C-alpha cells in the first residue's frame, strides 16, 4: 500500500484536484475586491472625496488600463453618478461580491465533500478487498472486531481530509495572503505587525500540537483494542458463563476504560491550552491595530478609510489562519491514522488480484489428478503438521484419510482446501500450483467442508445457495427513475474505484447445481437435503414459521383443502379428538383465556399490552363484567401457584407447566396476595389489578387443572368476544386477524393455519404423529415443494445461531454438495453427530454423488474406520507422516497402523 496519504490522495484524484484548485484561484479575485470596496465607500461618497461640489459626479464602473508601449487604454467610460447614487451603486456591488464569494464557497465545499466521500468509499473498498486476499494464517492473529472497527471508524477522517488535502491550504492560504497583502498595501507597518503575529502562530501552534497527535494515536489504538475485546466477550459469552469469569471481564473492561479516560482527559487539557494561546495571539493583533493605527490616523499619516479597510481585512485573516493551522493538525493526525491502517493491511503473501477475477462463464470440469508433492506444513508457531507427504488422487477416486487425532489427516485436508498454505512442496492439478489457480476454478470445481461452520445473517435459502453465487449472470432492466439512479450509481462506482457489479442481478449458477432455472431448483435441493438427513428439520421449521402470503400464494390459496384433508385423515385414524378446532360460537377449552377472548391473532404492530390498554377493549371488559370475574380467576391462580411451587427450586421440572408466570415472579405475587387480602377489585390499584388479570389470560383448564373455568364464565367470554367485534374501531380491526375457516391467517404459523385449532392436552405424544400426518397430506396434495420453500425462508440469525450445531453442520455439507464439484474434501464435517448418523450420511453422500454417471473424487477425513471400506483407497497418517495407503482389503490384512485403528 502507498505509505504517504498525500500521494495516495493525489494519485487517485489529481484531475479533480486540479479543477478545484483552478476554481479556488478564480475565487481570490472577488475576495480581494471585497476588501478594497469598503475603503472606496468610506472615502468616496461617505466622506465626500471627489464630491467637493454639490452637483459633482464621478464615473462608475469605468474600465481603463495604462499599458507599456500602448499607453492609456479606455475600454468603457463608465456611468456618471452623483454622491448618493455612487453610494448605492458601490453598496450594491459589495452585496454582489458577498453573494459571489458565498457561491464560490458553496461550490468548493460541496465539491470537497463529494471528493471526500468518493475517496472514503474507495479506501474502504480497497481495505475489504485486501481482507479478501489475506493469506489464511493472518486471520489467526487478528480480531475481527478490530479490523471491522478500523474500516468503519478509523478511516472515516481520511475521507473528510481528502477534499481538504490540496484545496484547503490553497483556499485558506490564498485568503490569508490576500488579506495580508491588502493590509500591507494600505500601510506597511500595520502589515508588518499582522505578518509578525502570523509567523508566531505558524511556528508555535503546530509544535504544541505534536503532543495532541501522540495522544490522539493512543486514543485510537486503545479504542480499537476495546472494540476487539468487546467482540471477544460476545463470541465467548458461553465460555465466560461456564467458568464464572464475568467479573474478570468486568475488571478488564473497567481497566481499559480507565486508560482511555486518562488519555482523553490529558488530550482535552492540552487541546484547550493550545486553543487559549492561539486565541490570545489572534486577539493581540486588533489591539495593536487600534492603538498604532489610531495613533497614525491622529497624526494624519493614515486616513480613516484605510484604517477601516485594514481592520475589516484583518477580521478575515484569523479565521483562515486558524483553519489553516487546524488543517495542518488534521493532516498530521490522518497521516498517523493512515500509517496505522497501512501497518495492519499491508501484509505479505496477499493473494494476487487476478486469482479472484470475476468469471461469469462456465468452468470446465477438472479431469486431471490432484498431486501432492513433498508437502510440508507448519502452524503459525512453526510446529510441523505434515512431513514431506506425496500423494496422487484421481478425479473419480474416493479416498478415506484416517489416523489418530493430530496425526496429519486434518492438516492434509486443510492444505487440499487451501486453508493452510505449504511450508514447502506443493499441490498441483495438471502441473499448475493450486495456490495460483483462479478461485473461479478452485471455488467451483473443488469443495472443502469442515466442522467449522459459518452462516451469514439471512435466510436458510440464502446460505444454502451461497456456494452458487459467483458472478452476476443476468442484466437487470431498469426504467424511469430507477434507470437514472442506476446510471448515476454506476458512474459513482467507477469514479470511486469500485467494481461495476449489479447486486440486483441473478447470481445463482443454476447449471452448476444441475438445474435449468429457479423453477426446478427445489428438485435439485431436495435430494441433497435428504442425503444429509435434514429434510424433516426444514419441514418442522416451515410449520413453525409465519408464511409470506405473496410469495407462497399457491399454498395459502389451498389452506381450506389442507384443513379438510387433515380432518378426514384424523377421522380415518380415529384421532379426531386430538385437534380441537376453533368455533366462532364456542369456547375452545385447549386454548388460553386470552385466545378465546380475542378469537384471532394480533398483527406485529400491536402487542397484548397495547390491546389491554385500548379504550374499546377495557370498555367491553367492564360492560360484560369480565374484569371482576377474571380478577377473581387471577387471584385463585396466584394462590394456587404460590401454594404449590413456592418451596420448589427454580429449576424444578414442574415449572415447565407454569406458563403464566416464571419462578422469579413467585415472590412478587406472594407479596401481592398479602397486599390484596381482604380487598375488592375496585379497591385494588390499576397496576395491581392488571397484574392479577394478566394471569388469567394465559390459563388453560385442561393443562393447569385448577378448576376455575365454569360453563358460565366460558359462555360469558364467548359473549364478550361477540360484543368486542360488533362495534370494533377501525384501528383495532386493521391489526387483528379473526379466525376464519375459509382464510389463511398471515399472523399465525403454518402449523396453526393447518390445525385451525389446538392440540388436546389429554393426548400424550401425539405432536410428532400429527406433524407426520400433515407432511403426508402436503405430499398427497403436491404441496411438498411449497412447504420446503417456506422452510428455506427461515431466518438463521447471526452466524446461524437460530439453528442447532447439528443442523448447521448438515446444512454446511449440503451447501457444498449443491455445487457438484469434481473434488470434495470433507474434514470431519459432522463432528456434532453421533457415529451411527455420520456413517449413514457418508453412505448416502457416496451413493448420491455417484448418480447419473457422475463420479467426483471424494477425500474424507474419517473420525474412525467404521465406514472406511466404502472408499476406493485408504490413506493412513500418523505423526505428520504418510505411513500406509491402499484398499480396505489390502490394509486390513497388513500388520500396520490401519489394523490397529480397525481393532
């Protein structure tokens, strides 16, 4: 990377810098004229110089030059104006110069801002580009939070400085020199006084600010380290809780914050000391002007107009001078920041840019063997992982790598996957070093999978298809304002040195997955998910998900058909009592009191607390008498819960049935019962009454069995439901979806939409059976792909944490299988699964990948030898050395390491 920030800025923006410098030079002309005009106004029409006679006039705007050899040249005689007219004309010119100078400043500052934002965009992209080309070993030494903090925060001032790098000293220096020259022209000695003070400021202030730069560098470094430490705490939160080290982390953070506080406080003290001295020097000059200039005016050696013009000119001198000193400090400050960025990002062994070039065309299959020649690997501490291993793997060969943990099998797999770079030796295909092959080849024709899984925040579909998104494959047609916006964005990308790649294009390489387009992509995905035994999990995710009606209208339009099929199937299997359907005129005993009262689902914009405080809801509760009755039910629930559970530990399994309160709520309700003992509902405070009634809303008689729901109370709730909807205001009606047997509910999950009711609590272990029946129905109605698509829309969360570790490893394997590569390297990818399931998946994958006449090469690091016989060849490594290689039949009869592992 370029070490000098100034050279970096100039090399990327020199054409724009030259243009704006020309604009700055042009702006100095009206700037100088604005200084001379007050003198002309004061001396001329105000004091009467040139207007000694009452009827005297003077030419206005006459244009004439005295040129050598030519003599006097009169271009325009001007307009004759009297004293008052001249005053008005000169004042008008002054106003015009003010506007013109303002327009120059507006254009210059806007252009600078645009220039700075382009440079900030350029440098941020270049830094991320370098991250993508870092050698793998570098990521073991740095914290991701520190790197992201540098790109997000630390380079921010660099963009702001870009516009000021050349323009600001030219503009401010020009303004300061213009004002100083004007003062010298008016009076030499006053000009020398101003120049002397300027020199003192220019020498003393920058030297004092060197301390500020050092403190600023320390502040930046400690803030970056704090960011990295916070990132470590977030990533290692379970380790912290597991070892009871949260207070150690608090102490560490407090110590870091104390250091930052000390640095920042010292910075503030020094900063304001420098500002005090600078302001004092700036105010010293007007004192000298008033004293010395006033004395010269009294002596008659300086006229009043000159003195006013000098003082007016000096008012514009400290501003540019102060900003020029600030610019110099900013220059040094950003140079320090830039040097820190260069230090972090200028690393050895960067991947060549051409290795990651965009390739939108199909990549031909690899038909040559993978050759490992005298390969030696070491970790970043220098410890040997592999010693002079040589191996050749044919394109259609399946190879099992086995050996003790740390024996070298994992290291060899990582080298084949380019995760670890060779210390010596090399890996080649068709005589070409794998590290020099384009990623368009290795990333598509070679797949590496390990147990380390990373999912990006997004849907399951986005992550599953991530390995197929290599380049934009379609051109998006934009029209109207979008087309203009796209062209403008395209131009800005080019000016900022960013790639011209349309993110809105379709990036999915369907042909690589064996599909002809998006319509038949699910047909390709389903067998892969079956092979890794996760299809049932995705089906369950779909059942628990809310459905985007616009995207899955084919299923939602047939929800009535699905419900009818479920009812028939339940009757055929004598399970009709398992699901209790919603009925508009009946109370559903297996739903909560709140669900029965609402008889619908709330949309996301409205919460239960907001509904409870709505005037219409409160009026219905009061008019129907439910407030009093549910208050009594809530009291009985609290009394029963406190009596039954207060002596149990918080982790007791009985609390799983306590859906209306948590173990931590028990002491609160116990105190509340004592407070409300002997009081009526009207005597209780509004807050206490709400706390008690809230308990009743979560009550289900068949589940909690306190005997509180009488037939009369259930009938009253159904009647209140009808009253609630009879004259419901529009704001509530728009945010509640009533249960309708003929419609699909957007706010409910797919499972709830299919059941249109609640599972009976008396029936044990029926949930799995019901889900299987529902899946069979979707298959029968040819809706299985629709449900699978809903499951693929599931949001996996940050780093895929909404999925289990088992699910993440299975999906990571499926993501690689979708690419249909020529070489698959599996480095113990299923460590979270038990051995029986692992063996089943290995068998499925070997069979699945060898269908349709396609037989890729598979290199699999096995945790043991249980399924080694499924592979064509077995390679045994121990202590970083290749000790045996051969078929299963050959090695099991030899008295070697494999036989020991087999036994």
